[in-house]
């Protein structure tokens, strides 16, 4: 089969489009003929050599896909050849075919075109597991997500608004903030010319927000804690702003607040808190609203996999809203 290949670690120029071995369908797995995959910032980190795949995972980039099941391995029930699905992956999405543990499959949502469904698994599983299962965001609470126009941000805004939370978000342009408001954000903050901590305090009469979902990491750590309300929960899922920072433990204790740092990719396929549990929760709690159109995938554009370098440059420059999809060549 063909896949996006890496000629070492480095910039987008190390990516090519060539032949690689076909995936092997193991016990408990299916093979999916890929219709589309989506670009995630973790892919950029892996390309640069900073985020290797977990043991046993494909070395090919790509953490989600949509497609059609073409092979079913021993021990798999509930799925058959020809089923249209989307899937959460540990790697391998930038290819014509990928092997997937059956517990990480989701049916294509009714009303969502198959290629578009590739924009859903990673962001929905990430937001649901972190904002709701871990941080426990509830109706009537306040929620801040950084990078509201990103794939994660656009989904977090929709799910938090659906849950009855007051939604705050940051983004870097008026057009992106306008789009965030259309998705359900109540308070939008341009991080280029506003201090989000001061704005949060002003909008909450000094109380702060109950939950923060952060993709920046070290750069925003101290300020995110400042923005938290008493009993607040900060969940860090990204490191765009670095990995090391000082934390005011006294402030954290006075607020009786919590800081969580998690990744989805390194979780086990099965077992407590594993990917299969998260996917099952998403299918039960989120998929019905995706099928009703209450929650929708946001796709900026589609490119052929041979132009993966262009897609990475676009995402690195934050020149998109929602997800950038990659489709195998005809």
C-alpha cells in the first residue's frame, strides 16, 4: 500500500508519498481502507522527532481516520466487512489502509459524510475524556478552552455549550472569534491584544472559571491557575508553549484547585481508562447528538496525502479553523 513516509526527522520536507508494507490484521483487530485522515499537532511533533509512537504502534503518522472495513480479525464481534466507520488510532492514519483494535471503532454517524467523519474521533475522545470524564464539567459551571478555532477548540466549545456551561475561549483573530461565537462560545478573547486572566476575572466578578482545557502547556501554566475559580480544575493536554514552568503551589492550595496533565495516545487499548472505554463512552454520550446535528465536525479543507507537507505547514501556522483532512490519492 501507499502511505506518507518520513525521511528522518525534521521539517515538512521530510515527508513523502510511497510504498510501505500492508498492515497485518491481528486478533481483536480490523483493517480499514482509509477514506480520510486528519492532521493533529501531535503529528507535527512526531515528524520533528519529539513524539514517538507508543510501543507496537505504526510508525506512520495519523491518529484518526474514517473508511470501510475490509478485513476482520479473530475474536472481533459486532463489526463486519463493508461497515463504514471512523477510528481512534495510535498511529497509521496517513495511509491507504490501517489496522485498528475493534474497541477503537465508531460507526459513521448518520448524516455525516464518510470522509468528514475522519475529523471526529481524536477531538471528541480528547474533549470528552478530559473535560467531562476527568474534570467533570457540569451544567451551570464556567469553562475556558484555549485555541477555540482549532480542532480541539471547536469541539470543546460545542460539547461544553451542549452541557449547559458558560463557555470562554481564546483565539487570534476577529474572524476566528466570530466563528467560536457561532459554535456557542459566550465570551471570546483575542489573545493577541487581551489578557485572558483579566478578562476572565472581569466576566466572572473575580470568581474565575471552573474548568480550563489548555493546549499551550508551560507558557500558560501559571496564568491558567490564576484564572481558576475555587475548586477549579485545569487540564493540560498540549505542550505548544513548552514543558517546564514554575507552579505557585500556595495559590493552588488556597483555591483548592487541581492540575491534570494527560495524553490520549499513550493510553492502553483496553482496561480501566483505556481507549476502548473512552470510545464506548463517546458512542453512548456524544454520538446521538452528532447524528442529530447538535454537535458537528468542523473541516477547514481537504488535501491529498501527497500534499501532507502543505497541510502540516498550514496547521503549524494556525491558518485553519477546525480540522484539515488528508485523503489518499485516487
